[in-house]
C-alpha cells in the first residue's frame, strides 16, 4: 500500500542527531500524520467491508474492486 511505503521511506531517513529542533519536530509531525492516515484508511476499508458483507447478493470481486484493495 502506498501509505505503508511512504512511512517506510520516511522512517528510513531520520534527521541527523545534530539537526535543529524544527527539523526533528517536522519529522515527528510527518510520522504522526502518516500513522494517523494509515489508521484512518484501514478503519474506513474495514467499515466498507463490514457493510458490504451485509449484502451477500453482491459478487465478491465487485465488493473487492469497490473498496479498492484486495485481500
């Protein structure tokens, strides 16, 4: 998933120990933001899957493509 890759990339390039506090603060803010967005996306897809499961007449491939992520 794109967000997971973005988090990996971000975490693989932390600021230097000698970096200014602003740089470190921005790094931490971005990490928190990316983690929040990933959690929000996963919650959203979970809710969509749960709701879609209530409609058993839908074809499984249709449900998966509607959510945008296959298991």
